[in-house]
C-alpha cells in the first residue's frame, strides 16, 4: 500500500480480494486502512471508495463477523485521505459524529484515529472534547486511539490546559 501512496491505484487490493478474506481482526483493520494511504488526497471520492466498509450512520453495529475491524479501518482510512486538512471540514464532522454514535471500541478506535489525522494541528475544541470523552471511558482500545488523536489535534499548540488534563 505504501508503495502506492497517493496514487489512487488500488489494483493490487482489488485483484487479491480472495486473499484479503484471510485477514482477521486487526489485520483486517490495517488492510482497510491502507485504502486511505493509497487514496490520500482524493477528497471527492473518499466517501464513495470507502462507502462499502463504513459503519451504519445510526451507530448500530454490523452483525457480520469481523465487520467492526473493516469499519474501524475504513474510518481511519477516511482520516488518512484527508490527512492534515485541518479543522472544520465535512469529514472531520462525520468522524466526530461517528465517534459519538459508535458502540464498539474497534469502531471508536478507527474513528478517533481518523479524526486525529484529518484534524491534525487544527485545534478543533469540539473534536478535542469528543476525543476526551472517549479517552475517559473504560476502554483501553478506544482510549489509546483517543489519546493519539488528541495529540494530533492539538499538535504544536503547547496548550497548557490540554497538557494538564492529559497529565
């Protein structure tokens, strides 16, 4: 995937879908997230490309085995496509809403990572608060990603309140 970064050439993945069926759990998460690396900067088509992998809009979980890993990876991929765009874009709002609606920690993990990468350096106070709520839950998986994402959102700010809260 990294060899094809930003090229929008996902031919290898499409030609090897059968092989991808052997990916389980976090391997499925990472493989789906690789689509974000491949399609980095493809803002217009990001939601279309990832549509089949994204979670339901209402926050309900899929009943398919392992679907949460694909969904979480797709949310991370969406953030990677929009990496460094900054605060206030449509994808950032979508990821915030998905993070709040998600019930499973793997989907929350992907939404948090995607939100952090998409809003990197954007200092979005609402995103920070949403991530902080996830961080303060009792989930190590979602909390880890929320911690990383807070660091990315607040990148370069040296915000003393944020630092104090994290400590």
